[in-house]
């Protein structure tokens, strides 16, 4: 039962990561307003407006990173074999991903505590989502990688 909880946590983390990739990719189809709504850097928004390649190439690259993060969560959950191959350095990668997600989540929250006027609602809630995602990676993998004890 405990291992199943870890698997659920890692699957949820994978869904967040792959959902983020899909959301980023939607900008290519939906255009500059989508880039603005997702708070893309001004150079990316300008590229989308002007129809240059920076925005779509950057979007595909960023989305690819999120897909890889999702695949590592699935690999850490043990979905290897038919679905995906076991990915290299899963142990190190999961802890690195968890750490980065937790830091990404804490940065806007600490700014909100010190200067609430500088953090809008979207940034605040995105921070909470990434903090929770980092914890899902961390706790889920710890549960899944713990060896069962014999009685």
C-alpha cells in the first residue's frame, strides 16, 4: 500500500510536468497572447508577434525539458519496460528535479511574504504548484525507493 502511494505521487508529478509541456506548446498554436498569458520573456513575445523562429524553437526546447522531467517521474515510479526504458541516473535526477521544483516554488512565496505587492496571484499559485510538485517528486521517490522490510 505504501509503495502505491509513492507511485501515485510520482504519476501526479509526471502529469504536472507533461501538462506544463502541453501548456507551453499551446502557445505556438494560440500565438502571442498565449505567450503573454504564460509570462514569457519579452524577447519571446516579440518573436511570436514578428513570426520569427525564436519563440517556437524556445517553446519546443522548454517543453522537451518538461517532458523529460515527467519521464523521470514515471521511471522513478517503476513504469519501465513496456511504457519507457529505465532512464539513466534516476536517483540523482529525481532528487535534482525535486530540489529545483521546491526552490522554484519557494522563491515567489518568500517574496510574497516579504513584499506581497510584488507578487500577483498567478505567480503565487504557480509557486504553490511547483512547491507541491517538488514535494511529490521527493516524497514519492523516497517511498518507491525504500526497500520493504521483512518481518
